[in-house]
């Protein structure tokens, strides 16, 4: 691959998509633990819900033909043969001329085809006086009305929400098959990089990318596997990459440019990777690398934290989501620019902006400045051939949802 | 409390808010595990970032006064005294007439006040020929430019995002003090209720509310403590409530109406709770109960899964978020109704709706129907004194984000 022949972002995205391995593997997950997981096979309702005719009101289970013509003027007397409450296991029955008291949620006895509201009858010791007729089926939820046995409750590729948990649990489904959560190895590279717990030292930089990438992966539902900091040394980097072959994806940050100490590209070759591109016509993120190690996607992201986060969001995140069959939910919207900007000719720029008073306000303080991202609500996509954009020019903004 | 004197939803919300205990307790959480947690004290930057003057380009660290007037026509020759790379621990210095090669990210040597871009000089074995002047500070990120020591990085009450993780880690903060995640006991009640793993049985209903509430609590960042199913028996219910006193909140579902088998209200009294209200003028959710056990908030929600989820979202969720100092991020928007509706006079109705073609389409199949919620994008808030709303009437919709 020629570093100088930059590809555009859309080509980069299709190349990455093309190299996402087919989804394999499944895990049985209890419904209580499935929230956020992605279902890997359609789930059909095993039973009718409700499984029995269920009273929807407090009242009397009757045969509707008994109450034909009942009214205040011509009430109908029925024998009262017991009461059924929600959870009662006794299977009762109603014959012509009799009724059974039913509480909301109780099983309606065999032989009854309607529930007369309590308010429409007078109750004696062992009789009731019905003062209204009933329609067949009245105030009864028939078996399978809510969910019929065999109905598809959830389709493959759906992410489980609390509401879906309720639907599955209420349908008597206690486990679902889910795609395994992708395990992603995360390396920070650079001889100057030190752990955040270390005191600052001359010429040293605290690792921001490793913790950031791990947090962003966890927020997507993936399992980050932090693999620490690797020095700028080709052999160490190659060994690190090779050791990560058992993961579902690998992300490295820094060391991807063409400087004396940028050994990631060489290390990828040494580790046996196939490099699919090195260099995207975007700012920031130009030196981004994408490779595969056997079939495992490997991303080399820029070292500046803003660049790293930008390329993670735009390029890596869709790939991680695709690894568990999830769609990429990034939202975009259009806003007028709050100020005139000069823009790089020939490279798409992703500029951190805050949305204020309906306008996109640039908040960029340099790719190396961590503070650039904190106020950003999104990245403005500047895709222009002119050298500047004017205040008020409308730009597309990729919105950050975290 | 008088069940018949219903209070309105806003009054219910203020009563709940009034009884949220003051936030106490703190936990030290490593930055890598802090995503989603809420910071309980402002965090100031312990160090300047960068902690040293940092080269922003590959080039030569020089004293700017040496290159005054340098140009192609009048180049300036400097002795080249070594090279500094990112991560080098040797502290170098530059004196008048000398320079040091610096790579991007390297510490700029003492005595140098600017970096001359590599492209603006010719390099010999131990000299360079500078062909351009430099401004003091050029291509150097001064100590503290990104983050000055003492700058507040994050305020109390902020939820940690991946970007904030990067800012904290990059500033050398490896742990933060967070509010403990609220632990919430969840009981389902009802003699008819069985675990989702049980086969269906005559008159029995699979528990949907328990798993749903636990999943929704976990999605908010709380710790659900599933406490199982309690039968409709006042003594068992009272014992269950009393046993949950050690949690930060308690939620029960079902058994809150005024039927023969609705024992939750009595059980709350028996357990020593103070009941603040029983009954809200809303549909669904009228029998909702709120009490405190010592200072622990206790919610009794309706048993129908749609009603339970509606009241959880509107009443309990803000309380759970307040327990960890988080704001309630529920969004609302206005949409025209897709069809004419009859509405209950005098009670605010929350109607599940789907948003399609910019209109609110009712998807309600009954409070007892689990399937009602699956297609819903939100709850339309119907707050009217008339008996119906027309197609095209604009209604407020509380949007569901999960």
C-alpha cells in the first residue's frame, strides 16, 4: 500500500466492512442478564399469553345466554358457586343458572363465556341478581390475545431493552441465544507514554487513549481487553500484535505515521498482517491503518487523543458494532456555522463543534489537546474544495451521544 | 392517606423528590472503571498538561534570536547537537549558535524557545542551514497549554463518559471519587405470579415486571437486587418490605389496588413505613403508592406490565437518578395525533405511541398486554377536559430512549 495515495473515508469504511468476519458463535444468556446484548436467532413465543381465559374486571363469570334480556326491570337470579382469585389452582366450572365470583386476573371458569361487572349485580349469600346482559367474551382476555404461541417475539440482530426483557419473561422465555460480546485488545504505543497512575516525568505523557478506547468499547457492549503500553520498538510491537490474535479485533494507538519512531506499520507486516490501507484523506486521522491478522480486524489509530477518538467514532465503532450484528446508531444533523473557518483543500475535515443557539461553534484547540473534546457535541463534516466556509454556511454534524 | 383523593402527577413527583435522602457515601473508582458513574467531588488537574514544553512538529529546537533575518538569501548555520525523541529522558539544552533535532512530542531542550520546521533547513553531518526565521514559541506546546494544574476537569454530579476518561487519564488522574451506585430491592407480588423459567400453569402468570424493573434499573446505572416473588399475603409482604430496609430504594409491583387480595398498602404500614400518597390521577397507574421506610423510598407500582413500566419511567426513574445526583434525561417532543381518540376526563393519560411519518400513532392494546410497549417510541401525555382529541391535534410525547 502506498501511504501517499490516500483513500477517501467512504472507501475506507467499505474496505473495513468487507473484512468483518462472518458472525459465528452463540451464548445462552438468562433474560435477566440479556439487556444490551444482541439476539442471534429469532425467538418465538413458546406458549399462549395469557395461557388461560383471564378475567379483566372484578365480577361474575357467567354464561352469556343466561343473561339475555336482563335489566333493572327484569333481573336474572343466578346461583353463586364460589370465587376464583388470581393464582387459584382449582379449576372451576359454571353451568347454566350458576355463576362464580372472579377477581381481576383470575382464570375464568369452564362453561363461562363472559364476566358481568360487579356493579351490574346485587349479591346475596349464595345468589346474585344480574341487572344487565353481557356480550360473549365480555371482560375476558382470551388465551393468546396478548401473545399467540409461535409469534416471533424478537428478531435476530435486535439489541435487548428492558421492555423486551418484560416481553420475553412474561412469555415464559427465561434464556435467549445471543452473539458473544466481541473481545477487543487495546494497546497504547509510545516510549514516552506512561500509565495515568505514574507521576509526571520529563518528556513523558500520561496514557489517555488506552483508557478512552476501553471505556468507549465497553459503552458499545464490547469487552475491552486492556493490553497496556508498548514502546516504540518494532520487535516489541510485532510481538504484541501477534499475541492478540485470539481476540475479535485489535486496536493500537500512535506510531502510525512515517517518522523514524513510527514502527506500527512495519510491526504489522512482521506479525503477518495483511495491510488493507494506510492513509485516509481526512483531517485528523490521515495516518490511520487498517489490516487483518488472519481474519481479525486490526486498527492503527493516530496518537493524538482527539484524532484517536474521532477515528474510533467514525471508523472503528461501526466495525465493532458489525461484529455483533448491531447497526451503527450515529445521528447527524445540519447546523449553520457560528464563525468563518479556513478549511484544508482536498481532505475531509472532522471538526469538533458545540451546538449553541442552533449553531455549530468550533471548539478545537489542536489535535494534541485533550480539552478539545470535552465541550464538543459532535464533529462537523467539512467536505469542501474552497479554502474557507463562511459564518452561516450550513454543515453536517455527526452527533456524539455520550 | 385517602385513596379516593387522588393527587396529580406533578404533586406526586414533588413529594417523591422531597423524600430523596441527602447523598452520602463515596467510593474511589479507577478511571478505567468509572464510565457511567457519577463523580461526587470536583476533580482538579494535579499537574500541567503537557508537563514540559512539547515539540508540535519534526524540526530543530533553536533560540529564536539566532534566526533573526534568516532566509534563502541569508541562511544561518547552527551546530547540530544531537536529537530528542518523544520519551527521551535525557534533558538536553540549546545554547546560542546550536540546535537540537526534535521529533513531534519530544521535550524541547532548555534554552530553545522555538521549533524550526525540518522543511525550512538543510541538514549536514553536524550542522544545519536555517532558511527562515522563527517566532518565539513557534511549534511548541507550552507546559499547561492543554490543561493547567488546578483547572477543574470535572464537576460534582457529572456522569463519566469515554471522553472524560481520556481527559482524566491524560491529566494523570487514575482514580475518582464517585457516588455509590444505588442498590434497589425489587419484589414482584402475587400468588399467581411464577418465574419465567417455570412451565405455564392454569391461572398462573409469568413474572414480567421483576426482570423488566431490574433491567431498567441496571440501564440507569443502579444495582438491581432481585428479591423474587412474594404471595398475596399481608404478613409475607410486610416481612419482605422490612427485610429490604438496608437498600437505597425498594420497588414492589402489583397488589396496590383496593381489592380483597391487595395487601401491599397494609403491609407497608405493618412494616413501619410512612405512606406519602396512594393514588395518582393518571391512567394507567392510578393505584401507585409511595412510602418511606425510615428514610428509604419505597414504591408500590401497578401490576400490569404496561402500567408498571409507565410509572417506573415517569415517577421512579427520576428518583433513582436523584439518588446518585443525576439529572433525568427524559426528552419530550410534540407531534400531531394520527387518529381521533376518546380520553378519560379528569385523569392525565399516558398513551403508548409510535412515531411514524411525523405523527403519534397509538399502539395501546390494554394495560395487561405486554405487546403494547414493544412498538412504542414514547408516551403521549393527554391532559384534557374534553372527551376526545381529534386527528391532527398536537400532543406532547415523552420519548423512550431504550
